[in-house]
C-alpha cells in the first residue's frame, strides 16, 4: 500500500541539449504559440501606488501563485562582483525587517507558503505560492523580503560559501569547463560571457553593503512586472500589491548594456579523456522583435526544436543511434540572440556526428523546409502553447510575467495565431538561408585524438 | 524516453520532490464539500480485459494527460538482461503493423502535444499531454502499440546505441552517479534493486531482438497495466473511449505474483569509495535497507517519511539547522526515503563539508543527529510542523495535472489503491513522536549500513 510517490524522476526530454544554458533558453523561448481556445482570461490590475499586475482569477484550487520580475539581472553586476545577483537571490528568506533568519523561516513555515527568488542574466525573479486562506500572512512576509532583506552576517557567509562550494565542486567537470569556454568564445568581453554563479573569489569579496546597493538599484516599480494566478480578486490583489511593492522607489538605477553579436566562424577544442564527446554549434539568431522572428522560429523547430521528429533528431539519433539527445534552439536575450545546436555522442564517432549535423544544416540553409514540414510545425507551435505554458498556476504566472517582459501585449494570445499562420514557406526559407549559411562557431569537448581532428 | 533512477538524489531535487511529488489527496478537513469536488472525484474502473482505469478530473484548462503504466520495471528483469525494461521502453516508440516508425510521435507533435516515457524499478509508463479532442487518437495509438509492435534488427541496433549513449551521459560522465550505482549494488545483497535501472554497460551491449520480444510478450498486456487519465474529461467519457480502444485488446496470460529475491538479514557496515579526477570536493552518502509503504507494518512507512523530513528534509530540518547553520561545517546535508517501492527499499543521508571542516567531521555530526533521535526522539512541535508541510504539499500538488497522474499511477502500479492515497494524510497525522524515534532506532543502525565516499583523486579520507 504505497501511498505516495517519492521517486526521484529526472524529467529531461531526450532532445534537450546538454548545455544548461541552452536548456534555460529553450524554456524561456517556449512561449511562442497559443491557440485562441486556450482561454486565459487576463485582467490588468493597477494598485493605488501605480503597481500593475496581470491577473488570472481561478478558484478551482485554493492556491495563489505570484511571480514577478525586475528588469536587470546578473549583467547589472559591477565587474569583479560576479555572483552578486545569485547570492542575493539566496538571501531573501534568510531574515527581513525585524525578523532574523529563525523567526522569518518559522513564520514562513507557519504560513504554509513557499517563497523563491532567482536571478537570470537580464532579470531578477521572485515567486511565491500560498494557500488562499493564509494570504495575508504570506503577502506580509513577501513584503518584508522585498523591501527589507537583512543580509545578516551568518546567512551571508553560509549562502556565499554554499555557492562557492558548488562552483568549486564542478571545477574539474568537463561540462562546466566547456560552458565557461563557450561563453567567452561566443560573447568575448561582454557581460554575457561572465559566469552568472561568480567564482569563489568574487563571492568571498561581496559584502552586505554591496548587496544593499544592488538591491536599491534593481528593486523599483519602474522595472517591475507582476503575474498572479489563483483564488484572489482584483480589489484584494490591489491592496496586496501596494503592501508588497508600493514603497519601492519609482525608478531603478540600471547601467546601459551594449548589444552583442555572437562570434561565429571559430573552432574551440577542449580535451578530456571521456567515453563521450560533446558538440556545440552557434549560428546567428533572430531578435524577438524582428518581424521575421516567427519564420526563424518555425525553421528552428523543423531543424532541431522541441519534438521527436525534427531533422536533427531523425538523422543523428533515430537513423544512426549517435546520441541520446540532440537539439537546436534560438537563444534570445535582451541584448543578443543566437541559434545554438548541441549534442553528446560517442567519442569515436564525434566527427561523424558533427558532419551529419553540418549536412542537415547545409540542406536546410540551401533548400529550406517542405510545405508539409512547415504545416506540421505551425500545427505544433499553435497547439503546444497551452500544454507547455498553462498547465499549472505557477506556469501561467510565469507566462504572464514573460509576456510582459517581452512587451507582447494582453491581446498577444489572439494575435499570435494570426502571426504564425501568416508565415510563408518563402519567409522560412529566407530565414534558413540568413541564419544557417555562414560558418558557425563549433566546440568539441572530448578525447584529444577526436577533438583535435579537422571537422 | 527517460527513466527514474536513484542517483538523482540531490538536495535541491529532494526539496522539489517533497513539495511536488510526495503527496496524496487533500485531507477532508481542508476540502470543502461542493458540487465541484463531487465532479473532481477520482474514480476507478476495470475493463473486461483487466485494464485498470483511473480518472482524475481537472477542468481548469483544455488539456488532458494520458498515462499508461505497466506493472513491470527493471527489478522484474531476467538475470543477465539488465537494462531490458528501459531498452524496451525506447523500442515502444518504433513502428507497429498499423503505423510506421515515428508516426505516433509525429501525430502527437502535429497537434502540439507532449509525450515521453520513463522506467523505474517497479514500473514503466508512457504519457502524452494533449487537448481533450485528441484523447481518443492517443488511446488508439497506445492500445495499438501494446500488441502490434514491429521489432526488427534495423530498429534494435541504432536504438541500443542510443541507450548506450544515454548511459554514458547519465552515469559514466557523472562520478556521483557512478558512486550511487556502487552504493546500491553493495546495499542490496540479493534483491535486484542493486542493479541500475538503465542496466550494466556490458549487459546493455548484449541486449538483442529476442530479449525485447520476450519482454514484450511477457509483460505488455492490458491486465498488467493501469491507465491514468487526468484533465478536462469525465470518468464517463474516458470509460467510453477506453472501451472502444483498449477494450479491443485481448487479455494476456495471468502473470504470477511479483515475488523478488528477499534480502538476507543485513549485519555488516560496508564502505564504497570512488576517487575521480573530476571530483574536487569530497562528499558522502549512507544508505540502509528499510521497509517501503508496500512492505511496512502499519504506520512504519509514515514514520520513516516524517523521520526523513525532520532529520534532513530541507532548510528547516535538524541536519541543516545544526550542521549547516549552527556549526557551519557542512555546505549541504539531507535525508531521503524512497518510499514507493514494491519491496524493501532504502533510506539515505548525505553531506559535504564546508570550509576547513573534513568529510569525517560531517559524517560524524550526521551520525550524532541520528543518535540524538534514537536516544531522545523528536519534539511534538517538530513533528507537527513536519506533518503540516506534508499536508500543505498535497494541496500544492493538486495544481499539477501531470503530478497528480504520477502519484496515482505509481501507487496503483505498485499494488496500492485510491483509498491508500486518500487516507494517507490521516495516517501521517496519526504518527506519534514515539513511532518516529523507534523507526530511527530500528532501521538506522550504523552496524548494517553502506557508506559511499566520493573523493578527489588526491584526497585522503581523514
């Protein structure tokens, strides 16, 4: 009579590429199509202090999910303070206002709410999930965390050393080394090449004053977006929004960031004596606000995007059994975009795998997809949105925030079906030619004899 | 095509699991009785051919999760054929006599659906997430591949290469995963839980078409499966569609009871050490064989659940408070109870040092935390808070259709019932501090444990 499931499932889609960076980007990029029928009734709520939120009311489960983002993530860190945003994200439930760590966590536990913060390259995120009947207590704790984090010495030292330990523990890990080498090869001196997790040295140097200064710069009403889903009405939400965000400064203090084109046409070789070699390729991407974005997105879907039937999946895995996973994604950041391909394959067939990938890309660049492939891709991206993005209230809250960050508008859900439907085969072929014709950046990580060969 | 394995016991995952998966239904005290609740009642129905059907209505979005669970996993494999259950899971995505290779996946993709599958020690499951209109098509395809799979050497060869690469990615490339395999292989002296779900490399390499066909014919039949449908549907609709699709599949021969080799009495403490150049920071894990919900006496598995929560279930646990916050000697610590196994299962603790502290100090401090519970028990407040966290996690679980389908599927596929899930909160509530203490005393003895050390190539264990 097993009454509950505690199996440690590792839910990884086989086509997911190995680079964590790519996986994150894939997730961030997933909001690309929503069938009109995926009825999400969004209300725009504006509080007295001018904080706005998108709200989806739903009373079928007695929960409220809150998600918010402040524009400006780790790229806003001062040079030499890498890891600042990540460290800050670990300290919001470690004491705030008049409550030290123990008191804060005790109250959080009592209120039955879960609070989490995380930092991205371009934004700083917070989430809270609470039982509707504990709403007031939960929002009060969130208000304390957002406005008055304490950054006390013990939690600061502890979280900092936990982060440093995690970094040190991966120091000899080939994948980690590969990610670092890849980022600096692709982004050069740009902040995107910096390690978001920082280094043990940068983390050790960060003080509570650094954290307070960074908090003051980032946390403002002017760069804030909020999404709320669940058992709460607009009027009640207004009160809670003022409680949590009403006292923040009107505008943040963000430094301008340069746009960076990923550096293509280069080869990076990293030698490791392992049974598997991993491959990464980078091509130019397509900006999210480019009118040709959907053509590029559909093209990428056919090439190696999210399904078991992409061209790369078919050629690399299904026909030849060369890899467990292979995929491509358009990585869109605020100041850069790229199309990236990744896989891990048996070392003695790394060159063969690379050449299969290059062939698939070449054919796509020269001929584009077929009419049928495009029709299938459109069906997929139209249908997949609700399933990928709207299946839990936390997922819906996340989507509400992402839509606001991308400035896509509340009517985007209806518009997107039209936008996707309107993409022509010629436009997709043009996107393929534009993105895939040039020489990519290629990185091979693996045994010396394989990594060193000309590919 | 994923699988669940035990090597994934990372602290962060432990926390996520505690909040998302280790849950049952909402306790009666918290659920208001309304017409809506009546509609969302979980129901069970059995087709004439033996297929068990569980329906979990959830009408918030036009999405349905269709999950078919087979009551077979890696622990059911024939000796020498490790990995066949997982390999076979991959082969289920090949063609049938009615549909060419990849056609099912293409159909799912065409409508924007999601699909995947996973294998564990005791079960194998396949699922799709689609709009309700597509449910019948999914059922038709799934029923078709229950019987009509085409297993040619042309599909077997490349797919075996794929799972070899999968093993490389998940295990050979990860020192922590390699150590986990060795700890399990040492912990279980007789039971197949000591064999990795994905299989040993040398046995995977030898798997062939005859093995696949034998596995298919033995285990893939409606009377060895549980269908779980969660989402925007009614029990009535699911029953009608299932009868029209799965209902046409003939019942297979009755399988004998799943009686696996039993563990002998364990009375040694063993250690396993892996040194690897890729490891820069040492860590340890310690495991014991303990009863699961299937094999425990009443209340015992519930007590082990609460013990794992109080001892090492996140930032409010004793291990975190003492070793990480107060003493500052550990960067990570935790405890984990694999509760849902069909047979006796494992309870684990783990830890890694911080700063100048040594691995031995962290291990000794963890042992001291266990001794403290064995000798002095847990406080009423700790117990109450741990129970409250469990109950809360069950309400949060209702938010995830797929999570709910997994809870019911895993329970039913390992011999449990809907009632077990619904009564679970009350059974958790009933656990006393004395029961938690005696579970620790009875099972977490240093004299019959396995400790695994993961060390840098140059590290001396002090």
